[in-house]
């Protein structure tokens, strides 16, 4: 019956009865199916992106329920409740999962944040929203202009198939810069859409409400000299979601499990698997290298030199990972690995092995 159907869709059964892992397996398997067919049908691209974002929201809500952050009020509904009562109880949860602007993109917000924004009074909205959106529009325009300029540089030069020796490093750096500009522009556009819908960072925080986390922190991403910081700040809300879902629930090798899961979630192309696992190794090396260096480098000139050197190395490693993830195909990945660009992650791999060996000796 219809009443039984909506009783089955009530929050108590739709959310609380499923663990985050079960929900994740279902939704990520759906993502994998869409990812397989995406290369045959272009219209699946938008569907896939929305499905991946829906995956985040479903698991986030499930984790909130399991951790007691969201209370399910289904207990107060009697078994003979009317259809309208069941619909009213399920509506806030469906509204959160199918919130249209969030399915197009933007930072992941929790159910509590969504509920507080919807129930909040209009007095929470600042008067300078127009100027905020205008400023973001100028940022997007500037990034798009840079994107066009870099695109012409990349298009006029040689590719990975034709570059030779050190020229491949320049090709990698400029191509990765093009990818980064595209991501930054899209993230700011998504953030502007959420802001226009009343879910931006400028809309005042209530007491006890988690702070809004934008995906694009360009200043930190471009100036950091640590790969681990870049990993936390790149697509921040997704990084926090992965940390909460996988990293904090893993008993062995949490870092590698998190990046392996991210590769699966993104589609398991050869370049993505290689890129994400390489990223995990680089983050592990980053922790040991900087811990070791901070104990020996004291003078500020040496610190400045060390920071400059590690900044350049970090940006080149990130460019290497980004190209591996974006090119995806096995042939392009082979060209990347066969170039001089592989020297940069190899340096960190060698340092990782030496520092792990030293750590075991000290223990």
C-alpha cells in the first residue's frame, strides 16, 4: 500500500537501518556503472557528477544518524499513522538529499547546516550579498582569462608524446596549471550558486553550527610547501568527508585505504588508481621528511631555502599526480612515467625508504 511504502521511506528505515558502508557500496557501485557508460554517452557526465555528490550526502546523513548528531523522530509515529504524516517526517531528509544547487556542485554541508539555513530567519542574510557575488564573478572572470592564456600556451607547445627530457617538465607544469585553473573557476562558481541560494560562508553562523567550508582555498594551495596540506585543502569538503568516512574508521593503513577508496569513487581508471596511490605515498613521505628536517634546520636563511625548495618540489609532484589522474588512459600514463617528470616522486620515495629505515633503527 502507499502508506506502507512511505513508512518504508520514513527516516527510521531509510537512514538508520543502513550502515554508512552499505549505503556507500550501493551508491559507489552505481557510480562505477555510470563511469563505465560515460565514455559511450556524454549525457551521463552530468548524471555521474550528481550521483557522486548524492553519494556524499547520503553517507554524511547516515554517519550523522549513527553518531547521534541527527535524531530520528520516527519513534513518535504510530504504526497506523496516515500517509501525510509519513511524508512530512521524510520530507526534510529528501529535501537535504535532493537539494538542487548542491547536486550541481559546491561544498558538502551537513544535515544540521542545511536545516539551520532553511529554518533560519531572513535576518541572517547579509546586506552585502550583491557585492560578494560580484567579487566572485570577477574572480571567475580572472581565472577564465588565465585559463584561455594558458590554454593557448599549452596548445602552441608540444605534448607529452613529443617532448624531450627537461622539456617534459615544462609541459607537465603548464598542463597541470590548466587543470587547476579549471577546478578553481568551477569551485568558485559552485560556491557562488550556494551563496545565492542562502548557503554561503557569509551567512552568519549560529551557535553550535559547524563553519562552512569552501572547496577552493587557492591562496593556501598555491603557496604551501607540504603535500599533506595540499591534500587536506584540495576540494576541502570532500577531503573532510573522506577523512570522516574512511580514514577515521580504518584500523590498518588508514591513509592508503582513504586514497584507494577515493580512486574507486572516482572511477578506477588506470591513471586514477596510479595517481591516488602515488599521492598516498607522497603524503606519507611528506610527514617523515618535514619532521626530520624541522629537527635539524635552525637558521632562517636555511629555513627559507628549504621552504622554497620544498615548495617547488611539492608543486611539481602535485602536477605529476594531477596529470596521472586526468589523462586516465594507460598509454598516456606510460608516457608520463617514462618522462623526466618521474624523478620528482622518485626522490620522495627514496627519502621515504631511508627515513623509515632510520626510524626502525632508532626504535
